[in-house]
């Protein structure tokens, strides 16, 4: 019984690994995606192009400008002399931000002990604008505190002291890269299993299997093994790269991570087999996989938080196994979570896995022809 | 207008090879040939001989590595577009847009050939009436039957009156009635528009109707001559043998092992013998066979074909070894015999029962109320054209498709709901020899043997048996995709036999396979049947019906006739046709049926 | 001999043959709902999915408060949060419980006010407000931090006003956000999404069409007619171009009416640049199609080379300036990058000619490259 299932799984492996093209598909895109995502998918800003329009020219204003220019986040691309230079610079995206110090800047300070600094920012990309504004605000607050101290003036009654847990320097790479473990272990096993039955249907070999003494359940089992094994191998490679190459801290236990990964793969493979049992051609299988993958990735919290979505969409994410696995991966990597911390993530994935595998088995029996 | 004797195609020392990942294949090997204008030239040869490559080269789709090719006096490399505007070409898969209607397909080809709109109507009318498709102009090409598709494909190739018509296996998979109609169109065009035709064909009886025949083999031309010249070499070498003491299959097996016999084939009620040498005014003598009656007969064109290929020894070629194989296989299947002689004891049981079975797809009835029974050890044939419903019926028998109504039983089980152990008794060979194309022969055999639960010593023995019996050892580690078609068929056959099944289901086992490989296949099948295996086989080759003990002929999902091939043929015996072939029988059956239907409609 | 056979009309470009191919292709589109679905249903679905699913605007962020000694000062500080749309404050009695909630991801950050908060405020000032955020999602953490920072500043000045001691902050920031003053992320994400989605659709529409002819065996029959390659390719391009532009118009209409994205540029400019972009994408698809012979591979490749790069490397969500130089160079190969710049500007900023013209120039260049490659890679023969 088990022997026959293994034989089928072995054959699946041979079929996947013998073909040079499909070997490449297993190795190439995941590595490329890891590198591209790892380096390109970042919300952290650096070298924000900023233009300075200093009409004042006093010691105070010059000190302020040197503070901004000295920050690693900003790069002064131009010193402006005229009002009409502002608009084109921002319009054409040569500068994201213009720091405008008016001519009465130091005068105001002398009279009111307070002066205004105008910051004009390109809001087309609101996230970038928001972050750039935060950076400039932080610089000014620090500048203010220093300035008050040197002047011997009273500090503000309360100050904000910020600490962040798990990711002290708030590097978005620490957030994105562990997420890639989930992304890639979703994509490849899903596509492999989603196409596995359709490929045989197209080649006509599926009939050949169905007339053997193997039962539909055994066939399904034999077909799910390669997806899980390949997912585990691929996951291992990616985990190694994230730790050794991207230097992401892995605080929690490997065991917890692999336990989560296995559950995740089971649910992925279950969904893949559901697609597989519905599709007659590989093209339909690919389409089905694509139609599942895109929403699954978007609505997983991979790049943007689930909490920002409309309620209805948030409810929808509960049936997405990737949602749970992302929390597990990030929890284990950055927060050092243990099994007990993640129980609330494990059981929904198990449930999704069981339901999808059962449904796949049922659909498989009813769409055998 | 050129005179008929002028060469419309002229090839000088043409060579062409394809690079494969591992090796390169010499598809055309230094070919020089002339084809005369104004007649039909047939291109024949076993699978992989280079026929399609040659036709593609002539239509400007491929460029030769060396040599010069001229079509209609123009060089194919330099002036492909000019040539293309003057030829009609129908590729093997007819090249129709299935989601366009008949009319739209014809419009497309008219546009592509720049035919002025005012000239179209008359041309369409002629082509449509010739192909009898006028009532179907608004039908989607995908909804046409196989024969109609071919006729439409031909009409599209003829939209712009071509000087030369190139047809690549135009009659493959087409029922005999449509085949006859296709030939009528071609002949009519030949007479009325003085075109020239070059066609390749797998049906050797069609080659007989050509004015000139080119026989290709392994990228070379073995012979070019008229069919009469081909047959003449076979004068006094062909005989019909008959014995009341032995069954046809037995007799065939015996005779094919006799010295001096080149080929022995079941031909209606007799065995058609081809001798290695001519025997003038006498018949060959075989001592140890009782009650043997031998009489001379007219040679078939096929005899010449077989003889030419068999006397062209080529190591490693599937074709030359049929004889030795036959001897070998009878020895190695002894173990099979033992097992199955046991089965032969109760021969009279019906092992397959089909009772009023129906299969609907939506509101379309693919199979409507078919009933028959198959006895143990019988070869039972399912015959019919493409779309007759035989594959649907076949799939229901194997349990791959549930029946909408009626009962299907194989060895007392419905295979769709039967336990695994019931399925262990059947072997199945799918259409198109479905194997794992990117796995090697070894991996394929390993997988199928394991899937049937064989392991250890037994598994080893069976794989060894398959390699010996089917001579696959040379290709042990070759991807099955890279195998020649004949070997793919052998491998599929071997895979289906790994577990020594009692019942064997074979779906179109000879489709696309050349005549030699077909013979070899039937040889093995006969042997299996002799050892007690029940065999259910579908085919659209009417002549293969003679190998069956009994058969059912299907058309449009219904039964046309059931019975032994002899009974069916004798039923249509007439004064004009005292010895009707299976094909004549089929056409007669279809026509009677159409007549009946007409009566009902009126 | 040659003269005898040759007919004059076959060598020039023939409008009739082109018309034949266009008509055939259009009929096939009409009969096969899948390409219509790709052109019209897919963008709607994806736009809805992304438009609602992808948002970087934090709202109702759950924040925990630990106030060791509640009084009017702490009260006024917390009420600032209660009145903000961005936060949902929750009170915790002990730091330990709050931290537990943070670990369980029930709250996103903790604000702690120590028991000497008010005393210190009145005496030396500098009274610490401790903020602890969950830094796992760094972007979200930063944005939250920014929101809290501005609430804190607002609170400071209000408190000062109440106490009659105007707050003396040496430098205050007047921020002017151009083009998107409410900083709604949807306003830039939706136009960018149109670029990403249309890359995918443009490529998918044509990627399969030539491969499909190979697979169905119709290519061989077409190749043997006198049709010229340019007629064949153009005949395939025209219907899919119209279809693709239809999908594009639908997406723009959805952005305007469904997602309320302001449109400040001119429609003509957008239409013209969309034309160029659509040609580039169809060219990409057609190129994929000519080098693959199976629909399956073509579909897979088109998703791989169009969707993912457009998503990540087009600058539609991730800032190109912040990427490493090597990856910045890579972005030049992504057609969507140019169109993202154009469409975000025409929607939010208006007709910014330098942006429109440079990016259009790049698109023209790219489409020319693709069409040159297509002509080079496809021959009227079977290899």
C-alpha cells in the first residue's frame, strides 16, 4: 500500500527533476526573487533628494541646513535661489522635498523665540512623503532640544522617548526577508501540485494511473509528497540565505519554524491539489494557481498590513494560510516565539490543510474523467 | 501551360538534418528526385522516413542544408513566397481554426491569397458542392466530424486554384466513407483544373491509386515507380493459404515461422503469404501442417512495400526483426502460457458484459444504448470512425468514465467502483501511447511495475522480461519521448503487461504506426489471445478487424453491427462484389443506416 | 520559366491579407471569452483587490496605555489619542500586562506615563513619555511613530496655551504636501496599479496568441500561404491593441469613479502615453510568444517577466531611489516604470511635460526594441 504511494512519489520527483527546464524553474526564480525582494522591496528611505531654499543666511539657518545635509537620509540636490525654481524641481521629481527658510527666519527667532520652517513635499507617493516628513521632523526635534540646551532655555515639559521592540533600527528588510520564506514556499509547491494532475491528463498518463490498483486517495497522497518535500528543501535553502547572507536574526527555535512550515506546506499542497483536480489542462492549472496566488499574497500581510484593509477584506484573510505562516515566520525570526505563543496560528493552518485535502480528495473522485 | 511530362518538383542532392539535444537526425539524406506534373504522386514509407520533412521543405517551411530544390521551376530557398502563392498545402493536422465557421475559414484563406471578392462566390460554390458541405457553412469547424474537417482543410487549400497541391497524410483517422469522398475531390480537381498532387499516406491501398509512388526510408528514397511496377516484382510470390484444421491465428503464427516465408498476414478468411522468392506455376509446400490448401493470388501493393523494407536490412531497425522476434517471443511467453492455460478451461464465460449502456455529455449522446458480451480469451474489436463513440465506450469499460445509464461489468465488477484488486487483473494501453515522456524506459517500467505492486525478484524478472520480449534493452536509459514511435508503442504495451493481466484493453494501439510495426503488434496480440488473455481493442483501420474474433461496428454512438468478421462480410456479399473487404462492409453498413434514417425523417 | 510562373501581386504589403488576419483574430477573440475576460474582468478584479487590499494608511491602530498615576495631565494627553482617527487607545493597569498584549499582537505599541509624570512636568520639564512599538513591521512602526510624534507636539502646544505659558519651540515646521495633501496612499497606489495590471494584461493577451497557433497546428498552414510576416504580426496586434486599450480605459474610469482618485492632467496626454505603453506591453507579449511554442510556457513566462518586476521594480510602491544601484539599473528594463511615472503624475500633478516626454521617449525606444526583436526572431519557416 505504502510502497505504491512511494513509487508514485518517486516517479513525480523523477518527472520534475529530469527536465532541465523544470529544474531551472525550481532553482532560478526563487533565488532571483529572494535577491530582488531582499534588496528592492524596502520602504526604508535613504538619499532622499532634497533642495534647500535659504533666503535667510544667518548662523542659525546655516546650522539647521548643515544638520539636514549631514543626515544620512537626505541628499541635497540643489540650493535654490528663486521662488520659481521650486515648482519645477518637485514637479519633475528632481527633489522630493524643498526646505524653504524665509528671509525673516532669524528675525522671528530674535523676537518670538520661535521661527517657522516651511517644508514642501511631493505627495504623489504618500508613503514616501510621510516617511520623509517623519525624518525631517525628527531632525528638527533633536535640533530644537540641542538648541534649547545651548541657549540655557527651559526644555519642553514632556519629551517622547521611543523604543522599538524586535527590530530596534526599524529596518524594513527584517520585515520583508522572513516574509519571502513564506512567499516562496507558497509559490513553488502550489504550482507543482496545481499542475501535476493536469500535466498527466494532457499527456494521457492519468488514465494509465487510474486503471492501476492505486486508489484515488493513494494517488492524491503520492502527488502531495513531492510538493511538501520540495517546499521543505527550498525553505531550508532560503532560511539559510536569510540568516547567512541577509543577516536576519533568527531568535526562535528552528523546530517551531519547521513545524509551522510543514503545516503551511500541507495546506498549500491541499489547495494546489484542489486546483489540480479541477483543471483539465496545464493552462487552466496555471491560471487557477495564479488566481489563487495573487490574492493570497496581497491579502496576507506580506507587504502591507492586514489591519489597514476594509473589514470585509480582513475577514477574508482568515482563510488564507499565508496569513498565519507570515506571523509564525516573523514571530520565530524576530520575536523568538515558541510553540505555545503560536498555537493560535497553528490550528487554523491545520484546519485549512485538512479541509483542503479532504475537498481535493472529494473533487478528485468526482472529476476522475 | 506545361505539358504533363514536365517536372513540377525537382530535387538535387538535398540533405537536411535536425539537431536534437543529444544527437542529430539526418531527416533527408542526399535526395534527388523529380515529380511529374499533372498527376498524383504518392509518398510512402515507415514512420520517421522523412516524408513530412520533405513536404515542408517543398512548401518553403524548411531550408535544406545542402542541395537544390525547385518547385514549379522556382528555388524554394530564394522564392518561398512566390511558390506559396501557387501551391495549396494541407499539413497533417489540417490547420483549421476550430473557432471559426466553415465560411470564415474559407474567407481567411481567400484573403491570404488575395483573391478579389467578386471572384470568390463561384469558387466557393464549386468547392462546397464538391465537398458536400454547402449546408454547413455556418457551422464552427471544431464542431465538424473528422472527415468533414479534412474536406474543409482540403477546400481551404484549394480556395486559390493551386498549381500544386501538397497533402500530408490527408486520410489519417478518417472513416472509409469520407476517405472515398476526399479521393473524389482530388480526382475531380486533377481532371478539371489540371493540378498536380503530391500526397503522403499511411494507407498503402491508397498508394495503389497514385500514378507514381515514391518509397522513402530513413531519409532516403528506396524506389520511385508506378504502383504496377512495384507490384510486378511480387509476381508469383503471393499466395492464399487456408486450413480447416487450424484457426486463422494459429495458421498465421505457424506459417510465418516457415522457411522461405517473408510475410504471413490474415486476409479475410485466408492467410496471405508473401514468399521470399517467386514460385512459378506451383504453390509453396509446407509438410507438417494438416489439411493445408494453398492457391496463388494477385499481389497487393503492400506486399511490395513490406518486401522492399524487409530486404533492406538496417541494424537496430524495428522492421527487420519481426521474424526472429516471433520465434523468440513464443519461447519467452511460456510462463504466460502456463498461467493462462488455466484460464482457458472455462472459455465459454462472458468476462465482459455491456448492457444498454448510455453516456451523455450535456444533451449530446456519445453512446446510446450499446450492448455486447465478450468471452474469455477472445479478441473483441470496437470499430468505427473518429467520433463514433468507441473511445467513450472504451473509457466506461475501464472505469475511467461513469455510465449515464445501463450496466458495464468486467470480470463481474464495475471497474469504476471496484476494489484495487479487481483492477490488478486488467492491463490498459491508452491512445497515443501515454507514457511519462521525460522519464526513461527504465523509470517508466519501474514505476508501472511498482504501481501494480510488484517488488523484489518478481519485479526484476518482469522488467527483464519486458526488455527481452520487446527488445527495449538498447534504449534502457533513453527518455521515452526520444524513442521512435514504434518503440513508444512497444514500451506502452510492455507497461500494460507488467503484471500479467487477464484482460487487456487496447485503445487505438496502431494509430499512426507504420504497416510493419502494426504487423509486429498484432503478432504479439495474437499470441496473448492464444494464451488465454481476453483482449478488447479499438481501431479505425478496417483491415485490422480481421484479427478480431468478434467485433462491434459503431457509428454516432449506436451499434451498426456485431458479429465475427466473416459473418459481417458475408452479409454484404453481392454479385458485383463476391468478396467484400471489411472496408466495403463498413461503407455498406453506413449507407444502409443513412438510408434508414432518411426513411424515418421522411 | 520563372517569368512564366510568377504573379505580380504577392510581394508587396497587402491590405487584403492584413484585413483577413485582423478579421480572423477578432472573430476568435469574440468566440473565445477568455481573452475578453483577460482584458476586462481581470483588471476589474485585480484593481478592486489591490485597491482595497493594499493600503499603507494606518487607521485605528490599537495602542496600549499604562498610566501609573492618572491625573489631569495624563488625562488630557490620552484624550488626544481618543479623538484621533489613527488610534484606538486601550488602558492597562500594569506594564507587564501591556507587554503581554504587545507580544500577543493585540496592541501595536505601548505609551507609558510614569508616576512622577506631572511632577516632573511642572518642575524641570523634560518629563519622559515612553513609547514602545512593535518594530517587526518597520514601515508601520515608523508611520505610527510619526503620528504619535505629531500628537505629542499638538498636545504640548495645547497644554502650554491652557496654562497661559506659550510654548517656545525654536523651530516649527509648516508642512505643505503637494498633489496629495491628505496623504492618502490609495491616490498613488491605484494609478500605479493600473500600470502594473496593464503590463500583465498586455503581455498575457499577446503572449499566448502565436503559441496557440503552433499548438493547434494552424501555424503551419498559415506559413504556407503567401502572407508576409509583417502582415501576420500586425494583424494579430491590431485587435489585441483595441482590446487592451478598452481594458485600460475601464481601469482609468474605475480609478476616477470607484476610487475617487483626483485627475489633474489631460486625458489626451494620458491616452497618448497609454497607447505607447500598451504597444510596449503587447510587443513584450508577442516577443515571448514568438520564442516559445507552447501556450503554457508562454503564459508562465509572461507572468514571470511582466507581473513581478512591474510590481516590485516599477517604483509604484517601493521607492526606486532607495534601492541599491545595481537594482536601480535593472529598473530601466521594466516598461511599467515609465508608465507609473506618467500615470501617477497625470492623475495627481497634471501635465508635467518633462516627465511625460522623457518617459514616452523611453517607451517608444522599448517598443521599437521589442518589435525589432520580434522581426528578428520570427521567420516564415520552421527553424
